[in-house]
C-alpha cells in the first residue's frame, strides 16, 4: 500500500482525489476546512491552513510515495483593479504553499522508490485571457516549478507533473457557474462544449501518482475540453 499526502482535500478536486486514492492507498489529507464526507473516507485528516500552519506538528509516514497539492485561486479582475497584494496572495497559495509542502516532505519522498508529485496549474498559464493576469502569473510559476523540480529530482527518481484544468465545477469556480446561463456560456467557450468536473481531474491525478505513468515527468497536462490547444 502506498502512502499519499493530499493537500487541499476539503473540497473540489482534492476531495475527489482523496476519495479515489483512499480506496487503495494510505492517505493523509490536509485542508483548511473540514468537509463532512472526509469522516466517511479511510484517510487520516488534519485540519490546517497550509500557509500559516506548522507541518512539523503532523506525523507523516516515514516513506511517502505521492504528494498532491490542490489549493489554488481564481482571482479574475481587470488588470487595473488587481493590487500588488492580489498578486502576492495568489503567489502564496499557488506557489509558496506548494514549495513549503514539497520542502517539508522531500526527505520522505526520497525514501520511496517511485515517488510522484502532482501540482495544479491552469489553462490560463498557456492561453492569454482577459482578467487572468494574477492567476496566470502564479500558475506560470507553478509550471516553472514543475519543470525545474522534475529535472532536479529526477536523479532521486521523484517525478513531478502538473495538471492544467480549464473551468471545473468545484467550489472555487462556483461564482462563475452560479446560473444555468453562466454554465451554458462557459461550456460553449470550450471546443468540447462543457466545463470540467472534479472526478476527471482526480482520475488523472491518480494516474500520475501510479506506476502506469512511471516514465512521465516534467509535463504540464491540460484537461481543458480543448480550450488550450484548439481553435474552431
Ligand atoms: N476549479 C477550476 O475551475 C480550476 C481551473 C483551473 C485550475 N484549477 C486549480 O485546480 C486546483 C484545485 O481547484 P479546486 O477547484 O478543486 O479548488 P477548491 O474547490 O477551492 O478546493 C481546494 C481545496 O483546497 C483547500 N485550501 C485552500 N486554501 C488552503 C490553505 N491555505 N490551506 C489548506 N487548504 C486550503 C480548500 O479549503 P476550503 O474548503 O477551506 O476553501 C479546498 O478544500 C487549484 O490549484 C486551482 O487553482 C481549478
């Protein structure tokens, strides 16, 4: 049984990943708020804000085979209304939170023979869209982190990949999908005519943690209904 740590397991993609991964793995889940479903899953849950909390207070398994970092942001505003603080906050949750977790868990990941780290970017890092300046800057940094860490950790056989979703039906995206009209319009912006769901992101996460992806590292994999690559 592999030991997996899922950060941000309280909602959305992280919760869906914890649900799937806990069927066959030992999962330690960390998240800011507690979702009632977590009590029904076979996971060790720790309630903690990853930016302010002290990871030294958590007893992790000696060997960790997988790390998923799912917290993130969708802070969409015209550039003139984005403050420096917005950019800092987005960088903190998307990049520095991941850096903190990876640095803390690296000694444990190095003890695994097949460790894998999964981070989350966004289609907005690849495709320029209005109002996405802050999230795009942070997610582009996540992609840089993914590739440089994949190189640096390859000697330790630790793989690092990122998933880049487009709009996915989770709490994070709830304001953008709050009416049937908004949902319909958002779906139509995608070549495949719909938004994504947390389960399809979680299944790719599971694959990237598994031995089936053992020759995949340093990749940014889009699940975006074609938005990042296709123009109709
Ligand atoms: N949903 C989309 O449309 C979309 C699109 C592109 C990229 N992404 C990326 O995909 C990833 C997952 O997104 P999602 O939609 O599943 O997000 P979500 O619904 O907000 O779920 C994220 C989880 O992380 C937790 N979290 C946030 N900040 C935290 C912190 N400081 N400490 C501990 N836990 C924290 C949240 O806790 P709370 O429950 O307390 O908020 C929540 O449980 C993110 O990186 C996001 O940027 C999502």
